[in-house]
């Protein structure tokens, strides 16, 4: 595949990389036909950084650990779609990003976040979950409330950098109670943004958001 289909000139692998049936292939196997670079193991808090380790951190909502392992906050992106308008009706309009079955999502819950658009970066708070206050069996959604003035972003491409995990998603007794909690979450997220926590942690530009 590498030589015939992809016409690869070289390959980079991690230390201890194995491939093929029963893991019979090694870096030496690759070197027989390709220039091969072995990338040293990277540790974060004493644990080997790997895709499986990052998936475990994401599933557990361990935002501090995944940020250390990735070298930046967790990134979600997409084109803003129209939702059901509930957020706007309770005073906290949200950007709705379509669910992507191929995307790895962190644990459901509320996260402080930083939303990047063509106009700049804005403090925000993001809810990942099924909106249990309004739906008994809701579908998983990705909603972000941008704090403060924000341009109309419907149909626009955005990146959402997930910062600290703030709290688990839960059912509220009323829309008014939920609105008050979103206000408190927004205050916490704004304070995190103002503290400079994202400065230097988020790459200069995320690049083009895939459709």
C-alpha cells in the first residue's frame, strides 16, 4: 500500500510500532523499502501520549490532561446550522454545529471554550449532550453560546476550542433555572478567557473548517 498505492517516499512511526498480521511488521521491515523515521515517545504527566490515551481522556472529560497531551485545547469545527431556537428564547443564543459521526467528542457536559471565526476569537461556553431539560431522549448536540457581542454566524465556518470542563449536563426544573445556570457558566468561562489561559495555548490560526 505504501509503495504501490501511495508511492510513499518515507514514513514516520512511533517507538515500538508494529503492523501486519500478529504485529509481525516492525520499523526494520519498513526500512527495507522506505526511508523510516522513528519518533521518540512523548510523555504527559508520566503517561505515554497516544491516540488511545487521548480518547480515554476525552471520554472522561479530563480537559487538563488532554490539553497537556495534545499541546492545545480540544478542537471541534464545522458550519453553524439553525437549531430549534430555544437558546435565543431563554436569552442565550447558541451556535449549533452539526453532529459528525466520524468526530471524536469529549464527555457530555459544559466546557469553557474559545470560539474562532473569520472576525476573531470570542469567549464562549459549550454544551455537549442531549439537552435533558427539554428532551426525554434527545440526540447528541454541540451548542456554543458566545459571550458578549457576536456577528451573525449562521452558515459560517467556526472552530471551537474546548477549555476547562465546568460541570456535567443535567436536567433543570424549568427554562428559567437553566437560563440562570447558563449565565453562571458564561461568567466562569469569561473569567477563564480573560485570565489569558488560551493565550499561547491555541495555535495562531486553526485553518479552514471542513464542511
